């Protein structure tokens, strides 16, 4: 799920600001599946959703690559199955440079959303067509909600990478295991919250306390975080078998 997918004849490839970008066909398919509900309002709503996903994730990955470049790492972008990879951009020896690269993904998304939100406040009410409103809502979900969710300390999300580097720095040898433990607990908890939110008759009490938790719902969310929890569990098994002299080896070549 998180490794570079094979090349296919349906790949879309181009260069943007000197960065190689490859879009795997699964990226389009997953974006369409994720936005399928939009089709009820019309085909153009689905098209707008796909365009918003494409632009937002491209900007996210460009953020990683550009920050990596600042420190001398050469990165390239692969978009696939509702996500992207900035390959090679965090291959840096300095921990703080790597952390800066991880943060450089979500931050441009927050700025983009801030800019769009500011723009709509200065827009004529008559210009706010339902389609435009839908695009703004899509951008909100992708850049703000997914951007924040991407910063939770779950492997291999950006937040998980930051958590690993911080744990390695704070507790040395056991750092990776501790960050994987945190990842299992947090991912498991998020899967559980999504499950309860999806099937509860009325909003659970934690939603009344923290309203944004309500956005965490749907079978996709449950499956995603359950998979990530299991993935971290498997990596923890590998990590616990690892000898101290294997420490140079890295799981995620991001
Ligand atoms: Zn990222």
C-alpha cells in the first residue's frame, strides 16, 4: 500500500518545476470511488472532486520535494490510490531537516485552504454557484481534514514519520518501537471512533465534547485505520527481532 507502484502503460507522467511526477491509474480510480456520492448531484461535481484531490495531493507532495531540495535531496512524485509519495525527499542525514520535509507536505495544504477561504469571503454572493460551493467544500475536506489527519502519529503518515524521528531522538534505541506502539494505539483508537460514529444511533458523548471527531466516519475510515494499526503491529514484530547492528536499515524510503 505504501511502496512505489510498478509502472503501467496508463501512467500519466510530466515534469513540474523540475520535479518528475507520475500518476498511476489507480489514483484516478480511487479518487472516483471516494467521490462517488458526488455523482448524485451531477457528473461535473464528481469531476470537480477529482480535480480538487489531484491539485491538493500534488501540492502536498511538491511541498515535501521542495523542502527536501532545499537541503540537497532529490525527490520525485508518484500519485496513486488516494495518496502520494514524495520519493527520496526525506533521504537526509539530519533529523531536523527530515522533520521539516515531513511538515512541508501538509502545511501548503493549510495555506491553500486559508487562501481559498479568504477568497470566498471577498467573493460576490451571486458568484457562489453550487458547483463552486462544492469545490470549496472538497478543498476544505482534503486540505484541512485530511491534512490534519495526516499529522496523527500513525505510520507511515507524515505524523508517524515525525513521531519516529522525535522518539528516536528522545529515547534512542527504543525510539522506533515506542513510536510503533504509539501508532498501534492511535490508529486502533481512530478506527474504533470511526466505527462508533458510523453506526451509533445518536452522537456519542466524545463527539459532543470534540465536535470535529464526528467527521471521522464511514467504512473507508474504519478500514484505513484498522489496516494501519495492523501494519504497525507487523512492523513492531520485525523491529523487536532486529539486532542493534541492523539499525542503519530503514523501513520507509521516503
Ligand atoms: Zn505527506
